[in-house]
C-alpha cells in the first residue's frame, strides 16, 4: 500500500511538472492578447494613455506605483486599477475610468 501511494505521488508530481511549462505558455499568450486589446482600445481613442493616468494619479496620491491593471467592469466600463505604496506605508488602490480619467473610487490598507 505504501509503495503504491509513493508511486502514485511520483507520477502525479511528474505530470504536474510536465504541465507547468504549458501553463506558462498559456499565461504568456493571455498577456499578449491583453496587450493587443489594450493597444486597440488606445488606438481607437477609447481609453487614455497609461502615462496620462499615472501623471494624474501621482499628483493626487504621492508614493510608489506598485502595479497597474486594465480591467473591464460591469456595464462595460473600462478601469485602470492602480496600486500605490504611499509614503506613510499604506497600500492605496485607486480606480480610474480609463475613458475619462475620472477617479471612480479608492481604498487603502496597511
């Protein structure tokens, strides 16, 4: 019984290790499609450039930008989600309408 369990575990680990590169390729493929879609939205004038968004965010929320995501929300609204490490150590999430540049909402957590 123990030998069977060890064999099963080894086979399972080998299968998982074999699938890891496939997951990486799929994730990279998704990133590429996300980039293409964002580029198309920008070129069509549907969203503002990221640099414009970041200039406005940095004026209102001083600190270090940790991460930016472009997301589609309910109602087909496209939103830049900007994560900032403020100078006081609080991580601030700022949600900006990607079309207008308007601040939608924000939250902070320590």
